[in-house]
C-alpha cells in the first residue's frame, strides 16, 4: 500500500507505509511531542534492512553447514 503525492508539474511520488511512519516519527521528535532516541525514531527505515540482513545471514549459515556435512560424508566414504 503506497500513498501517492502529485506535485504541480505532474510528477508522481510514492511513499510506502514505513516511509510515512518515519516521517511522522521525525516530525513528532522535532516538535518535541516524543522524547524517543533517534534509533527508535528512525527504526521504520532501518528495521527492514536488518531483517533482510539477518535472514541472509541465517541462510548462509544453513548453506555452509550443509556444505560441511556433504564434505564430511564424502570424507568418511558415505555417498548419497
């Protein structure tokens, strides 16, 4: 779900929910309505990247362990 902003010259700009939420949090922080740390205020921007990073890291570990298991099975003479 994206919000659409149309400028005077017909340029369309889209902002997704997390971008909108970040803009709201930044506005509230700068106006003093919330006293959260900037890490929390900017969380809608960095949390999706952190989730992807963790998922890729876990996948890399699983693939690495699978590769090690195949090497160990070949080293001990157990073939598939």
